[in-house]
C-alpha cells in the first residue's frame, strides 16, 4: 500500500472519498444538493457516489459527530470500500477536514484497508482480473496531517498486512495447508526476519517428549502433527510472552463426527487461532517490536481411520495428568492442554494468551461478533479488554471458577474432555479443562469460534468470504503497550 500526503489536490483525483458528518450545517456544492434532496443523510456507513466532471465522489456517512468512536469509524471505513468500485490505475484520494479528529480518521482508514482484501488464490479468468482491479494499492491523503499521524498510519498498514496474511492462511483448504505446511509458513517468517527463530517438533520428537494428547488427536490422520515454536527477540533476558494458537487444519470431529449441516464444510478454518498467532509475530517483526514473544502452535488434523482415537480412550498428557476421552470432537482442548503445559514448563512465560476456535457454545452465548474471554488473571483480562477497545475487536468475559473445573474431573481418570454437566456452559467448561494444565502462570483464553469466521453479522471491515483475521490487531496492541 502506497500512501501519499498533500495539503491540496482533491480535484485531481479520479476517485475522491469524502467523509461527512450527519446534520452538518456548512455543506456546499454537489454534497449540499444531495443532502437537500434527501439522497444522502450521512448516517453511519451510508455511501453515496456521484460522478461529475470526470471525478467520482464517494461520500461516506459518519453519523452524528458526538457519537463517532473508533469502532464506528472503522465500520464507516469498511463500508467505503464497496463504494470505490473498480479502481484499476485510477488515483484515489481521501479528504480529511478538521471536523474529523485525526485518531478517528486513522480508524476510518484502517477499516478501509482491512476491507480492501480479496482472496484470488483459487479464482481464474475474468472474474479474478476484475477482483484484482478492485484492490486499492495507493491512497492520497489530502489535508494537513502531522508526523504522529503519518507514523501511526505506517503501523496500521503493517498490521493490516498481517491480518490479510492470517486470512489467507485460514481460507486455505486443508489439502493445501496441512500441519507441515503450517510449519513451513512459520519457517518462512524466520527466513524473512532475522530476529525470528523457528523450530517444530516432529511426530517422533513429540513421542519422545510425551505430548500424547496432541498425538492422540493426530492418530486418525495420514499426516504428521507438529508443535510449531516461533520466537521473536529470543536473545532478550526477560521472561517471554507466550501466544498459543489452536492449529486443527481440518476438524471432522473424529468418531464423534460432525453432521454435514454443522459447519463441516468450513472446518479447514479450525486453525484460525494458529493463523492469528503467526500473523501477530509477523506484525511485531514488521513494527520492529523489542518484546520477547513465543508463538506455540499445536497442529494436526482430526480425522477418522482404523487407528483414530476413540471415546473411552484414556490418554496420559504431557503434564502427566490422565484424560478420559468422552468426545473426539472436543479435540481442541486436548492439543491446547499439551501446548500450554509444554510452553509453561519450558519457557516460563510472564503470561500466556491462547486463541482457539474452541466451542460452538461460545457462539451460542455471544454470537458471531464477540470472542469469549476467560482465564485466571484479572489484570491480564483488563489489559486484553482495553486492547480490544483500541482494535475494535469485541470480547466479552465469561465465568471460569472451581465449580467449572470440578465438572471436568473423570470418575476413572484425572480429567475428562467433556463436562459432567453436559453441554451447558460449554465455553466455560472447555476453558476450565485448560485451567487444569495452567497452574499459577497468568493466562487468558480467547474463544474465537464466532468472530474468526465470517457470518452475516460480520463487521463491515471483514470480507464476505471465510476468514476475518480476528485478534491480530488486539494482540499487537496488548503486547506493544
Ligand atoms: Zn472439534
């Protein structure tokens, strides 16, 4: 994305984006006409396009001035994109006037850039070409902005790139992104940035180390699992921040197979947590972050074969605790449990955040726009909440206490992977299972099953196909603050 800044030059743009507050008194020219005619009211996210003298104006409603906040500005920016239409090599300008505060203008641009995404990987011919020509590749910012604005905009561009990278990974079909491919993606980041180091435990190494929960989930698959470990600023003496991302590259449910009307056709996105974590490391590298961060990704398919794990199996985890398998579709918590105990034992983190498309129960509770937030540390939760306000990515705290932890005990093993209370409180009981593997280390769990994946209720800055890249901006904000 190329950005140019100028004080003037609005009339020279082929396409001109003009943000407008509702109920503004001093409108002039064509805009005043459109408002007087009632064709445009400047409600939030309302788009009105008008062509005159060879220039296409895209008026973007910002709603009432006193009500605009970061999230709404991002929404308006996201809606703007479709108003641009086919861009090709046309010049695109954005007029900023002093009515729109700089920080809100930045959120508007962020929303526009986030929405400026098409996945062309599997399209061919004319349609691919047309989609390509809709992409914005250069933007002229017209109006006085200061150095802080310019610096922050460059950061936003890097974060948005990382979000797009996460979306590409999540949208990839499972045949194109098996655990080893995911490891190769992580390795590529270590080749691109010299402060990133990569390793991945192979099946044999996982067996030697005893990550048996990850290995159990993997047994139905013809492809090896991996425990991917990507470190940035490894040489620093401080305790690292550990990010853990669920990397199920396809989830059939195993022998508790998912019915075909139960999102089975999108289960290649069950590695969205892994993608977010990799993209966050990429963004941190691009931003020149000095923080020591380790991404840990347990990656496997969850399939069926003559050797696949079965309900009633009892598995000895990496931590030593035994787990009774009551449902093979509750596999995410199993691989996360081994990853959590491995990371906490070997890296002694200052805190851990895991992200996982973990439970349908979280979608039932919160819908598609909110991630569930759970954990054992209120301070960390508070920091994640404020990062979420800054990024416009919504989260909502759900309860996790000892009664939920008790529900995860098994009569014949230490733990069971399904609650004794059945499906009730499913997002909390899944997190409670993880809590048994965490101990005292400050830990937060984000259940992103809803917002990782597009739905009709998706945010305006997300594309209408598959992945959203939820959590990258939030994690970057959390780590950098
Ligand atoms: Zn599952």
